[in-house]
C-alpha cells in the first residue's frame, strides 16, 4: 500500500552551506500514468552539480524553491499501463533532475535501467561510467595495444576510463597526485602510473 505522502529535499534558499540551503518537505504520492513507474529510492548520488545549484550559479535555476537530486537507485513499487519490460519488485537506477533526493520517484520507464541488486556503486555508472564509455567506444574507439592517456585517472570518470581502456586491450597511462592513489591505480590495472608527486607527465610522454 503506497503512502499518501512522502519526504523530499528542496532547495529553499541559495547558500554556500548545503544544510542551511535545503528543507525537508512532505509531498503527495503520485501513482504512475501510462508508461511510468514509481521507484522507492534507497540511495541517491551526491552530484557535483549540487554545488552551483545551491549557490545560485546554475543557469535556468535562479529561483527557489526547486527539487534536488539526479541519479538514484531503488525498488519499483508500481507500474503504469503500457510498461512490460519492468515489473514491481525490480531494482532500477534512474537519472532525472529533481528525482534523486526524495523517497519516491515517478519516472518514464524508458529512463530506468534494471540492475541485479540495490547497491550505491551503480549510481556512478549513469553519469561517469557512461561518459567514459562514450569517449572510448564512440568518440575515439581503442585498438588493442594502443596507448591511452587518462588524466585525473581516479576521478569519477577517470577510474572508469582506466578499466574500460584495459578491457579493450589498451596500454593505459594514468596520472595521479599521491602514493595512495598510485596504489589504487595499480590495482585497477593501469600500465604506467604518473604520480605528479614524483615526476611530470611531459617528461614521461617524451620518453
């Protein structure tokens, strides 16, 4: 039995402090229309986009209040007419502005991707993982043995790029800034690690 209302976060006022900028409000639960599903969110991604939004520096979002959150993962609790590929009880990730920081999200079923379990690690696939895949599979496909440079190799997109490039058979050069980061890059399969703490990328690439 769905609730009559649920909680969500809204940006109530612009501020550099996230806690003072947001408010928790009750909002009516909406059952799905045709081609929609309702997801009971369990985890939401904290996105870099949140920073300019709460400070009032994001285009097209200059007046408060408005909903927050983009990517989320949860369990499907209702499906609308016309939805055949997703059923109640499925786990899905979604990416839609304003639908992340809320208990329930009603979205078009085409915007949901089924996953085998509810775990927060899937959240980064929708943004960072997709960006890395497009760069390496569409914009500039990799041939086996090709050298691939990934700067900021432990960034949200960078660590996916390292792994995808290795899966494609590339020789991966990754940059980082600490010894701890270098160890992690090694565990991801990076072939040549350029630790800016000890050497410069320009010198390494000229060798």
